[in-house]
């Protein structure tokens, strides 16, 4: 847990959720050990980014982080979703076309 804290808050949070998500302590420990190997292999910056991305999901497993790191998904910047607006066009009616009086 100390190594996870040194890597960053997202890494620590992900490991906490991994520990709580698995009722079998041995399996939780194996997942944490795997994450520590990934931390050494990929470094703290990439691990922190991968854990941040993984925390938005609902599965807290070693394989989630491994897939993110293997596919370089941690390096992809997340773009904000812009609100979609219907383009203006003369054939598109607005709300006022449906008002009844």
C-alpha cells in the first residue's frame, strides 16, 4: 500500500477498490502484486493515468489496468463531450411549432 501511495492517489484508490471487490483475500493479494509489477514496468506516471481511467468504470481487476497500459489508452487524452445542438435549417421546426392555444 505504501508503494501505491507513492505512485499517486488514483493508484491507491484503485487498489483499495480492488481489495474490496474480491471476497477472497488471496485473489485480491495476487491482483495487487500484479499491479505492483506493472508499476515497476510502466512507471508511476503511466500507472496513475491508467488507474484514473479505470476508476471511471465498474470493474476493479488487474486485467483492466494491464489492458489500458498494453493498448496505450492511458496516453490518450480524454476529450470533453460537447453538448450536441441541432443545426439551424429552414425545414427543422422548433418548440414553438408545437404550442397549442
